[in-house]
């Protein structure tokens, strides 16, 4: 009797939840595109669980960054995490394998870069367009090893800074750059004392508009009061109340043609 009662309660809950989500999906008036860049990965599981709880698909830009576990985010220890996100229907792009900062265009057709990680971390280098393209593709190669599937035809420069030659090189090897809307900057990289989570939440809820691309990270080393635990779920709930839906960049009008 107890088992049957529990099962009945569960079925009612699932039916009601499905109805609520269905009604919300029909009533939403705007769309926001959540994107997450790799980072310290301290908030990776929380972000993934929160998105799953609310039935949201997002886009993740991946680099092989040092994590709080003492490994790197595209090493084998993270395979199960990325496999889970892939099964759930999230979308993935390259953030350059070694989290390479663009420093501008160099002489003789080169691109000036500074990798944050890898064997050349911290060095000021000049790469050919072919070398830069290879760096973007390293993420796809490793992601296939970890998950059995490739990433999408999109990339995001660390820090959002690009150069004309880097854009051209990336486009030539099949990747289009994706930034974020001014209102879509989460602020999770900023000092938590001068930019507390309460203010960041208020700003996002106030300023986000239909079509905006939102960016946050899977953990920031320098932020003392992490963004995600305090902000992500209230932001999702608040945006739903404002009539927002959520989608991946695969559905964004500026990028969906890249997948065809």
C-alpha cells in the first residue's frame, strides 16, 4: 500500500510538473541563450544540476583549464561530466585548448597570442593562421576522445578579445566567433566585494532582453563569493517569470545555419 501511494504521488508530481513546464514554454515571450566557459570547474556540477532541474539546454565553450581537482578540464577525469551534458542535449564550442589570449595581429601574416596553460603558458608567441586553427581543433579532437562526439562550429576567444586575422583563420577552418551581449555579462569574473552577487542578479534580471547571449563560467579562481550558488537558480526563476525561454546557440538566428 505504501509503495502504491508513493508511486501515485510521484506520478501526480510528474504530471503537474510537465503541465507547468508545458504552459511556461507556450507562454514565453522572449529567449535568452545561456553560455558557460570552462574555468576552475568549482561550480561545474552545480551548474549542470541546476540546468537539468529546470530543463534548460545551454552552450559550453571548452578549454583545458586547471581545475580545483588538481587536473585539467578536458582530461579523462572529466569524461563522465562532459558525457552527461552531451546526452542531455547541450551544445559545445571551442575556447582554444590552452585558453589562448589573443594579443592582436602580428607581422608577416601572424597572430600574436599568449597561452594561459600548456607547455608554452605565459609566453608571447606569433602563430600562423594554420597554427591558430590547429589550436581551435584540439578541443574537438579531445572532446571526441572523451565523449565520442565532436563540438559545434563555434568558438569564443578567452576574454572575448579577437583580432581580424584570428577571425579569418577560424572561419577558414570552420569556426565562427560568438561573444555575448553587453547585458549578458554575468560579472562572475569581478571582485565579489565590489560586485556582490545580489547586485549582479539584479542587473541581469533588469537588463537582459530577447535574443541576448549570456556568459558565465564553471568557476572562477579569484572570486571569493562564487556566483553560481547564489545567482544561477534565482536568475532562471526570475527570467521565467518575465516570460523568457532558454535555448542553445544551435537555435540562435545568427548561428543556427552553421549546423546545416
